């Protein structure tokens, strides 16, 4: 979806149309959830501090987010997808992968399916969407950004290598700033540069990730679209109006543990093995500490106790201050599998005794 949250606001309030809209709460600790294309012309982007967005675009109209409304529109769009295929992998409220190798319609191609979906979204929601059509997920993702907003871009199999060659290596999934710097130190700035390195050399330098880089440079990606992808982590976090010390975090950790525990309870048949504490320092460094207890927490209180205890593993000066805290549960497994593994371990321990 194109500038999804901002576009919903402009659709529902005609006075906002054609104007720079920033979906965010005002305030020193707020970040931008979305920016209309009129605001993006001034450099405003998602995840940017709201105060910076206001400096870049003083005439911006700030609108507080309404996630209930956004989720309702997202469900409406998801229903349109489901008319064409059941193989839908949501990435967020406004983005998804669809496998249309086999469809529920008689449309002749993936391109025709993408056009039909975009037309239905426009007619039924009065919003626009951009689509990328390609033989695999990572290429479709890149293509979906190619003609935004309200665009469609198709990468056919015989076009893959020529399409990728001039792209910066940071367009490949998994190539962040650290990997980009490592590759640049080797004289690699584009996908074409990357192809000049042999598979053996890439594996020697980067291990299994080297093979993945080699495959991506050639447009190879065997990851299937995964409908109903299982939850990997549930969490809740909060940013404070004023930075606080580690000792002052406990009531906030306990409040967030309640939210995380409630989300965990909705995961029927699955349990999380690992407790995670996330902190962001006053100078914007992110710290995470985790612990996988032998006995899983049985309540929000026990989760909070474990998360609070993780503060002891934060090796920073006592007067350090923090702007954000989060509490999470990760390492989800099927409950039956976890019980079977635990019983096996207990039986083995009993025999050793």
C-alpha cells in the first residue's frame, strides 16, 4: 500500500488531501509512523523522530495514528488478496507476499492478477497500491518499490541478471550497514561487482552467508511464500518522556510484561522459551538481554520477575539513563513438542541420578 496510514487519513479527511501529512504524535519522543508523498518531498520518512520531521517540513500537518482504522482497511485488502490465492504471507498491515503460481481465477498471468488486485483495492478502498511481479520473493519486493506510488513493475526470468547488475548491494536482503561496509572494503558496491567474486571466495570470507550472497547476486531465492507464518516473538515496549535509570525501570517492566503475557496467551498450542529485555540508552544505543529458564514463566508476574532480573546483566555505569524499555517472549515452539523434550530431559536426569 502507498503511504498507507497517511493515505487512509487523507482519504477520510478531504481537507488533508494534497497536503504534507505526518502520522505521529507530537513530542520529543515520538517517531513518524507514516508520511504522505507531499511530506516525503521534504525528506520526511517513517521511523524518523517527529521533531526532525517538523524541522524538515514546518508546514506538515501532524495526525495521531488510529491503528484500529488501519487494521480494518488492512483486513479489507487481505480479503481482496484471498479472492485470488490462499498463499498469502503478510509482512505488516500494508504489505504482503502472494504466490499466484496457481490462482482461484482464470486470469492468464501473475501480471494480470496484480493488475486485478490493484484495481479492486482502488475501487473498494479508494486507496492505491503498488505491486512487484517476479519469479521469487526478494525480487518481487524490490520490484514493488520500483514504480511507487500506484505502480506496477514486472521482472521476467530472462531479465533478472540485467536488472540486478547495476543495483547497490544494500538492495539485497540482509545487506545492512555493517555488511555493506565490509563489501565496500573489498571494492564491492554493486551487484555486478559482487558477481566478480567466486563462490569459494565469498564462502571463505563470509561462511554460509557468502553462499547466500552469491545466490542473491544471481537472483536465486528459494524461500517459499508462507501463509500463517508462526509467531517468532511477542513484545511490548515504551518510550519515556524523560530518560530514567535502570533502578527506575521496574514498574514500567511490570506494566509491559502484562501486555506481552496477554499476547502470549493468544498463541494457542505454542509456548515461548526465552524472555527478552530490550533497552535503548539516552544516546540511542540498543541493548538486549535474554534468558531461557528451565521452567517457563506461568504468569505475567513471573515474566516480569525474570525481565527485571535481566537488568543485572546490563554492564553499564550505574548512572546510565534509558529512553526506552521493552519486554518480549521469543523462541516459540509447539507446546506438545516442548513437553516431550522436557519429559525426555527429566527422564534422562533421573536415570543419571
